[in-house]
C-alpha cells in the first residue's frame, strides 16, 4: 500500500509540475485561456501567472511526505 501511495503521489506531482511549467512557458496562451474560460480580460495576467505558479507549488509539495496531505487538500 505504501508503494502504491508513493507512486500515485509521484504521478500526480508530475502532472501538476508539467502543467504549471507548460503554462508558464506560454503565458500568452495561458492568459487567452483565462479569457476564453469567460473571465474578464483584466484578470488574465494575474490568473495566467498565479495559477501555474500554484500548480508548481502543489506539485513540489506533493513530493514531500511532510506536506503531501496539505498539498492534496489544496489541489482539491
């Protein structure tokens, strides 16, 4: 059970890290996605940068046993 939990945490951390890094490398696309989602354009720069950073922080926190439970709660 411990191995399965570790593997699931690592996979989920990888998903969050890849998603966050991909969005950070394409900020224009991230900003446009925010607008396409239906939010006002004025929120695009803040959310287009803030969401990917949060995804990266969650991904990194999932890697550490001491912060994994909190990161999983924040991810929900």
